[in-house]
C-alpha cells in the first residue's frame, strides 16, 4: 500500500484525508445502512450529518443500541481542548451531540482539557482555563439541555478526576501509550500521564451512580486513539467499553486541509464580526473556473469547492436544495460571486444567532459547571 499523503493524530491533521483508509488504519467500522435504520427507529428521523456520512464511522454503536433497546440508558461524553476561540469545525460534533441528547433524552458530560493544552501548547494554565470557560459558552449555545449537561475543566474538577485517573493509569503501560501516541524521550511527563485523565469521563457516571452505564462518544476521528486505551482497560476495571461515533473534518476556506485555528484566515470563529466573515468567505477557494465565461462554458467542481462543502456540512440541511447548489456549480449556472454572497449571508445569520445564545449561556454557565 502506498504511503498515505495525510496525517491524523490527536494533535495534528494534515493533508486530504482518505476516510476509507483511516477506517482500516484505526480499525473502526463504517456506519451501515442497517445501523442508520436502527437509529431512525428511535429518533424518528436521521440527522443530516448521518444522512450525508459526515458521521461515518463507529465503535460498537450496534452494541449500545442493543443495551438501549433492553432498557439501559446511556450517557454522552465529548470534549474540547481549549487553546483558543471556537470555530465552525468545533461546532460540528457539538451540534450533532445536542441532537443525540434531545432524541435520546440523556445526560452529557463535557470535558475541557485545559491541562492538556497547557502541556502541548505555548499557553499558560491561566490562559487555557480561561478558554475553557469561553468555549463552554459555545457548547451551551449549540442547544444542549442545561438540566442534563455537565461541563467541567480538568483543573477545576481535578480532585474528582485524579482519583479515577490514577486507577486507570495503573492499567496502562508506557509502551502502550508510546505505541498509540508516539511519545518520545523529549515528551514531558505530564502529557504521558494525560491519556489516563481523558479516559476518566468514559466511566465517571458509572463511578458516581455506582452502576455500569454505557457511554457514547461523538467526536472527530482524530481523537479516537485516546479511547482505544479506554476500551482496552475497561474490562479490567469492571466497566463497559465506551462506544464511539466519529465525524469527518469540516474543510478550511483554503484548499487541501481541515479548518484550523492555527490559520485564522481558513476558519470562521464564533467570535468573528460580520465584516470578518464576509471577507473570509469572499476570499474562499472555490472549484470554479478562473473566469465567469469559462465557468458558464465548462462548469466547476463542487467536490473540491470549499463554499459547496460549507453548504454540505452545515448551511443547507435540505438534500434537494443542496444537490441544486452542487449542480449549479457543476454545470456553470452558478457563479462564484453570487455563490459566496449567499453563503456569507447564511454564515453571518448563523453566527449572529449563535452569539445571542452565547450571551444567554452566561446566565446559566455556573449551574452546569462541575467543580470540586
């Protein structure tokens, strides 16, 4: 097999990801039509991210549904590494998580890994903890149920987390952690211990309730290695293995990669102004021809067009309308200027509404935060 031209780790995603190769490499399962039908029986409808394969891969989701169908309620767990402001790529799995929470009426435990970001980024602990609070507002703005949502910073909830992390760490050898994460002699000892901390929420509700509770983790597939370790040690500790459902990465506004906070011009942040959003989208990469005349004559390629991909991932949930947009680009009847202008309006409206919800979240944030 030729060497992959992309890289996916918990800390870095580079290149154009081949998700079929990634499924084989990570040893996950593709979400089948039969599994989608099982989900639909419980939810009444399929979220557009499931219909379009944005959530495309899983670990033991069929087992989780078996448990649910016999009367066992599960809980959701996901998180965020707070190293800066939130962008649309971060919101993708959170919007889907809010849908899962609503449809299955379950609790959500949301981990802010402010400790990890201090260990791997040139940021102070005070900075990452500050971003944890800032990002938590974005989580709530996605529509989470505040009565069933529990957000915590690892630093502020450390007393509870550490006790369980120590128990987990005893079952994980350095050779295992090194093989999974590629740790080196130069890696600081904090990040080597951190996988035990990220594993804790997989089992935390079971600890708090004193009984085994299934766990479902909706998250981007780059975080999968953390929970591989969790799944390995779960039986040794008497817990269920956490189940997972993985999403693809929303592309950046530039060609050839995912949206990244390290390149602000490639990302739309929830704190952006309408002027910033307009400028970024009007400068976005498209799959169109270099001139309007050639575009009308030859048509473009919606599959590589970042503007089309934004409709696909978030901004057009009607499949028939989406196909009309793609066909317009493909046949040349849709030109870049009007294409970008329409998307810019949608994104500005979306961010404006999100920012209103974010302000409202400030009134309830302390009620959903777990602290020791």
